[in-house]
């Protein structure tokens, strides 16, 4: 099962500046939520990261 994590970040999209705003079951719902809540602006970027539920990975 795929999940989509909605983040707002700085314009350089650095991981240190990420703020999580929710987890969704589709990319469209995440983007609609970001638009509805006004997360798109000139001083920030929105990132939707796709992750797989119940998946073990070593990095």
C-alpha cells in the first residue's frame, strides 16, 4: 500500500526545513489539502513523498 506524506519546506527543499502536514492515501488528496490550507507561497515549497507501508529497507 502506498502512502503520501505532505511536507512544506524552504525554497531549496532542504530536509532540515521540512514540516509534516499530513499523510494521505493518494497524491491528489495531498495536493488538494496543500492548496486548501494555503501551503503554496513564494517563500516555501510543497513536497509530497511517496512511501510504501509495511516495507523494511536498510540504508
